[in-house]
């Protein structure tokens, strides 16, 4: 009986469709948002049963693995195998996705209950090794895919940066194991992981998915291989923007970092120009739904802002001030993870008809966007106010409001999916 039950469970896992896994991803986004709301409430009300530090670790780790990485894995597989919303993923990936989810929920529970304890570290390590397995198998299947070669480049680069980011984690573990408690070395290791996750794994998958959709809608490849390699070449040197505060930073490396920032801005302008030309040549502009058009237009502006902020950080004194000041770092991380990556994923799911979209869902999506933008604005205001030593009243209250809007909007989006076949 136990064996039969196990077989039935495996059979159920193998039948899960792209839509099923994306709805699970949005449910995970709701959990992330719920934990974020709990942290905001803790700043106003004396919730003695809430350990702020534990909740923060659970929130951030689950956001990476349970929400963003899970969603990007599913969407990348959909593109690689040219699947539709109701098509199941290949069985080998069903097990990988399931394993990642189980490990992610294990992290969520353990970080919530014990913070950086043994079991939380075990589940974190499991998600890391699962990402290696996904990258290894995915690399092979990308090579066999019939998608345009330049899209393959973006996806392979994303897997490369996903694996590379783990060096930051291993470095942090080594520092702790050898009792090297230098906070600057630990901070450099954390920033290494974050940089190659945000600007590598997350961003490259999203741009690859966008190019995949654009090619399917217009038949035009909007990005040349040369432009891709320029993008790729900027990612590694851009990491050093995060550690300009390091003592005795070499002059020659500083020159490379400044050149990288300027090159990034030029590349992004060129990329946007090619995208608009592709819209003119094909039918992509007519194919894009109004909701996604609004969201993606805002994301383009957010990426410009991200690059401009990176450009400003080439000033060593400003970099030392900003990267050492937590509210500014939190604001920047939310700009990338929430405004750029999360809104892109949800917009892409609507555009590919994975998630149901009607007038009511459109309103909920606009509510989500408003909540995300309000959250980012208040975080920036709070960070800048702290830097110039000006107290901005009621910022914590507005952050609670923003988090509440996000939670309610995600609930609305999920609720309207229940009858969608």
C-alpha cells in the first residue's frame, strides 16, 4: 500500500503543468509578501512572538529559492522545450522543481524557528546543490533546443552566473569555519553572491525570456550575439562596484570599473533601441497586452535607474557610505528583486497566457505595481533621509501600507486563477 501510494505521488508530480508550477510560484510570492508585511508590522507594534531577525532570514532566502528561482526555472523550461501553459514539464525536471520547493519550504520553516541554525543551513545547502543539478541538465537541453541561438546564450549565461554566485556562499562558509571574523571579508562574500544572483542569474533569464517572446511574436531577434557578449563581459567587473570601499583598491581596477559602468549604460541604450526597432518590424506591439505593456515599460525605466545608481557608486566616498548603510542597500535590492524581476515574471506569465488576465485581474496587477513602487519609493526616501540625517516621519507606516497592498493584490490575482482552465 505504501509503495502504491508512492507511485501515485510520483505520477502526480510528473503531470504538473507549466500553469500549475507558476500558480505555486505566485503562492510563494504571497508567502514572501506576507513575511514582509509581518516585518513591517513589527516596526510599529510590539509583536513579542516575532523574532525580526529570524523572519528576515526566512523572507530573503525563500524569496530567492521559493519564488524567483522556482519561477525562472519553470519559465526557462517552458521556453527551452517550447511548451504551452497546459503542457507538463519533462519528468526529470518535475523532480528537480519539486526537490527545490521542498528544500525552500524547509528553509522557510527552519529560518523562522531558529534563524541560522543547523537545519536551516542544511536546507540552504540542498537548494544550492539542486541549482547545480538544474544548471548541469539544463545546459545540455539548451544546446539541443530549437530556440534562437542568441536566446540560448542568455539562458546558458544565466546558469553560469547561478553557479558562479555560489562561490560567495562557499567563501562565507570558509570564513566562518576558519573563524575569520573580518566583517569586510564577510560583506564582500555576501555581495558576491547577491551580485551574480541579481545581475546574472535573475536578469539574464528575464532578458532571455523577453527575447524568446519577442521572437515568437515578431519573428525578429532583437539582440545580436555581439551585444550579448558585451552584456556578459560587464557582469564580472561590475561586482567590484560593491567593494570599492575596500582598502587599497587598485587604480587599474578602478579604471576598469568606471569603463564598465559607462559601457553598461551604452549597451542598455543600444538594447532598448533594437527592441523598439523590432516592434516596428514585426507585430509584437499589437501582440502585447495592455497590462504587460504598462509593467514592462516601467521595468525598462527601473533598469535605467539601476544602471544610473551603479554609475553614481563609482565615486569611492559615496560607495563607502552607501554600501555600508543598510537602508540604501535594502532599497537597491528591492528595486531589482521586486520592481524589475518580480514584476517581469508576473507580466510575462500574463503575456504567455499562463495566468488568467481579465479586467479584474488587471486591476489587481495594477494594485501590485502600485504597492511595489510605493514600497521602493519609501525605502529610498528612508535611506536618503538617513544619509543626510533628516528624519522622515511615518515611513514605517507607509511601508506597512505598501506591504499590505502587495499582499492583498497577490491574493486577488491568485483568487481569479481558481476557475481558469
